C-alpha cells in the first residue's frame, strides 16, 4: 500500500521530519509524528514527543521563534525550515 511506503519513507529518511497539530488556537503545537532524525534533535526517542506540545518539551521555543515558524506554516501553507 502507498500509505505503508510513505510511513517507511518518513521513518527511514535521514532528514529531520515532524508532523504537528495546532493547539490553543495556534498558540502552540502538538506532535502527531516525528522520525528518529527529528527526535534526535531534542535528545529524545520518537515516542517521547507524541501527544506533547512544543512549549511543554522546549519551554524556550516561544522566545526562540519556533512557535512563530509553525504559525507561518499555517498562514502560508508552505513547509517551514528551522535552523
């Protein structure tokens, strides 16, 4: 199935990938999925991200502008890159 292929691609790519959902009217974002490369950036295992918000795991995210990157992605409907 195509979905299985995309799941394997997501999990195996060396690029850091995360899928987040908007919470608190766009004031924060919750992890729906993250691959191993993405999880490694924060020093956690992928399952440690799921269901948790950016501000919960990384309290300095607002000051660093990471929440604003997510908000820009919503507004422009374009992928945003961090770093």
